[in-house]
């Protein structure tokens, strides 16, 4: 009887401990992935959770895990190699170095953390789409990355230097962010697909882009008004699809662009919706029909290209000067003279560009006055016709 009195409280204690723990079991799919539904784990929660151990493929769905830290993966014994967490309200996510595939779509991600002291040379697929990220995660050392998807976030700036070491990247999806510009060198030898649709790009320069294997480039749903088809030849020699709909194209420059794409057998599609009342339809695209705007855009495009070339040349000379100062020092005076000559040339070119801008403004004003005068003459002719037209009697 005394033993029973001791055993019963002990049994109650053990049962309480078991019921206090949250034990989750796999719902295994046909592909052998361990699916864990409804996992809940908040940072201040005292009750422990128990997850299946020694798994390679894990998928957490429809749960509540605001913060996934490095310690969280200890529940699996060894972190899985393929990890998916979808619709679990994750706000902070630690990326495990052991991951080969990571998918954190449809959460509330505001920050992504990596361990700067270790190598991330195993990760090949990294998907953080449909979250609340305002900047690109720290991907610069993910040297084996092949697929990166940060679409449907709130990223407004991209530093293209972040992709320099990603030499094996094949798919880059930046769709549905707030990116306003992409300036600088962008050289991706293995990239096949680049999606930039539904951003805020007003213009884009491909002067320093080199993507010899790119096949798909999606620029749809931006604010682009002008694009020179010839500028696509050198950086994208294998391009076979270009997304164009949903921009603010100028009608007079659009046919030349489309003809250039047809010449290279590059596929494209027009707008699927009817054009607004203030827009014109040209070859299936909604566009703005303005000769003045066309002259301005084309001139500004060429001026910007010239400015970028001048700046690039000057940057090269400055870089050469710094290199010589560190290594040789004997050619410093010669390079300094070249820079001085280059600066004089730049000043001359700036003056020339300012003169060109003045001429363009005068041309625009002249074209505008002509359009106004033509419209006035047409109105006068109409009024004269009405005044001199014979009256018809109706019986």
C-alpha cells in the first residue's frame, strides 16, 4: 500500500510532463517529405515542443512560429538539408549552413540572418517570396546558389555588387518589389531567367551587363517609356523572350523596338487589356503618342549613355592610378596628366551636352508652337467652311 502511495504521485507527475509537451508527428507525403502541420512555438513559450529527428526533407505548414533561430533546428537533432516553412507567420529567420534548399514563402519575414563565420557553399535554392522584406538578404557568399526568388516583397534598392560571387546563378526573380533603378555592372555568365516585372523602373541601362546565356527577361508592369532594341544585342545574345506589357511606352519609338525583336526572333506579347482613353494602341501595346516626348526621350537616352561612358572611362583611369600608386609609382605623373586631359575633355563634353540640351529645348518649343499653330489653322478652316456652307431647307 505504501508503494502504491509513492507510485501514484510519480505517475501523475510523468503524465503532466508528457501532456505539457507538444509532440508533432510527420504526415509523410508521396515524395518522402515530412510534413508538419500546425506547429506552434513562440519565443516566450515555456512548454517545449518535440519534433521528429534525423530528417532530410521537412515542410512546416499553417503554423505559428514568429522566430526561427539557430537553436530551433536542434529539435530535429541534425538540421534538415531541405527545409520549407510556409504560412507560419515567421518574422525572423536564421539560415542554416547545412541547407541545400530553403523555401520560406508566404510568411511575415522582416529579417533574414546568416552566420558570417561559416561558409554557405551548399545552398542552391533560396526562396523568400511573398514576405515583408525591405532589403535583399545577405547572399553575397552563397557561391553555389542557382535559384533566388525574393519576389513580392518591399525591396526598393538593389546593389548589383551583391551578385558578383554568385557565378552559378541561373534564375533570379525580383518581381513585385519597389525597385526604381538598376545601375552598374551586372555580369552573370550562367543566368537564364531574370524577372523584373511589377517594379518602378523608369529607365534601365544595359551598357555594363553581360549575360551570355540569358533567355528570359521580363520588364513588364514598370514605368518604362523608351528602350533601344540594339542595346539588347551584345549583353543578351541568346535572348528568346522579352516581357514588355504594362509600361508607359512612347508610340513613335515602339515600332523600331518591336522590329528589332522580330529580327532576332525574340518572342513578346502585347497588352491584354483595353487601352485607357488617353492612350493609343500600336501593334497591341498601349502607348503615349507624342512627337515632342519621343524627341526628348531619345535625346535624353543618348545623353545618359554618353555620360555613363565618360564616367566609366574616368573611373577606369582613377582605378589605374590607384593601382600604379600601390605597385609601381613610376607612371603616376603620366596617368595624372591623362586624368587632367580627361577632365578637360569631360568639361568640353559637358558644355557640348548643355548646348545639345538647349537646342533640344528650343526644338521642343518650336515643335510645340507648330502644333499649336497647326491646330489653330485647322480650327479656322473648319469655321470658314461652316460660314460659307450653303443653307439647306428642310420641308
